[in-house]
């Protein structure tokens, strides 16, 4: 059984959230404004609608008192889109690592896996491990501005290097407010929903509802006050996926981006097989 399209999309679309933000913020630095006041428990949802969809996603969960450390969450007085963009921009310049539990359903079949995300400067690493046809699989990808190293563990790790791959242009995740191609939230109803406690941290959460040619896609995205992505759930016509952090850290060693085996050049391998 091969990995479903949702898992494939998740590798590219969900796991490596904030990478394009890293590149965008590095090319166009933005001054940080003073931290806003601490967040009070949410009393009402704030909605920004760029195009009127049929209805907003209604998500409720227990509110959690905010931590005392800085930076604080955007205040409820900010509209939902502005608050989400504020957290995305914080995460764009952040070094962090996080581990996630992942569940995805496609064509009535549900698969469970674990994932990890490491971000530091212009380097990003993603790990996914799970079971396919009764066999444990483990995959790792390391992205830099000039190359991507893709590794798979069978009896031992094997790695391939793809040169001239700008990860900051080819790997995306959460919508990027600094993108030059226009407002990527266009057509999306964004709602600030109840805060949650995830991985021992206070998380601000947002509902995003987008109408597509194939049907409505609903998302919930949750972030720590530093901008670390803690939870992502997506439901659409093809199925659903949920990724939730069980731990995260703001300390990332340089060794996290060292391949587990000496990479072989994909270009050289292709030439030898021709």
C-alpha cells in the first residue's frame, strides 16, 4: 500500500509550515512592535471575511489562562486575520523543534503516524514514521536554500541529495502573509476560536474555511505565543488529517540537520542508470 495523497500533501503542505515565512522575512525584515497586553480568556469570536462563504466553522474547547512569559498573544481586539498573521510572522524568525501525532483518513481508511519538525535559520528538517503493510517506515528530509536531502531507513539509512533545490521556494505550509503573489487568505473566512492547551502550552486557535472547486475545505490552526505551530486539522472532500504536537522546544542543535548517512547525488545516480 502506498502512502495516500493526504500523507503526501502533508509532507509538503503541512509539516514544513513557516519555511517560506523564514525566507520572506529574511529578505524583507520587519520591525517587531511592542508586545500587546496579555490575552484574557476569549469572550467572543472575531471574524474577517474576504469573500462570503456559506458558514463559519464552529469549534469550541476549554479556554486556558495565558502564560506570563513574553511575547503575549495578539489581543482579541485585533481581527482574526491580523492576529493570525502576527503569530505567523513571529514563527518565521524562530528556531524550534516539535514532535507531532498524525492521523489521516482517506477513502475510509485511517492511518496513524508520528512526525517531527526542526527549523533553524534557513534549514528545515522533517521526519515521518509509521507502518505501511505491516512494515515500519521512517523517512527524513532536510532542506537548505541550495539542496534537499531525502533519506529512508530500511535495514539502514540511505540518503539522496538533490542539488539546486531552493527549499524556501518549493516547500510551503501555512499561508504566508509576506508572499508577493497577493493575499493568500483571499476567499477564506478566518475566525478566532477558543484557545486550547496543547503540549503543555497555551495555544491561540483559528478556524479557516475556504470554498474550492471540489468542495469546502475547513481547517483549524493553533500556535504557541512564540509562533510555533502546535495543531493543524484539515477536512475536505478527499478526507481529513489532524496533526497535534505533544512536545516542542526553542533549542535546536546544528547537528539536527546532519544527514543520518552520507548522501548520494541524485544527479550522479541518474547518469549511471542511463
